[in-house]
């Protein structure tokens, strides 16, 4: 934490079964990180100021996978 905001590497778990494990900057997801939603949908990749951006991998509950640039 820095100035009351998440900064650096950390893990966030919500009551809605959402988990983010990765880097933070100024309270936003920034850098490499993994977002898991209800253990069904997973995004692993780059973040920029809270937005999925750059290279990443998305896996949907159906088993479909996308690897590439977002």
C-alpha cells in the first residue's frame, strides 16, 4: 500500500469469487497479472492502468482459449 492505494505485487479476493493476483500501481491493475472469475474464466497477461492491454490469454468456461494481443 502507498498513500492508501494498492502498489506492487499483491492478491485481491472478493466476496463474488473474483481473484486478482499480480501487480498494482496507484490502486489499479498494472503490469502482469492473473484474473480469475468464479474459477471459470481466467485472464493472464498484461494490464495498463486497470485495463487488459497488450499480450494475454483468456480461457472461457467452454474451454475456448484466446492467446494474443488485446
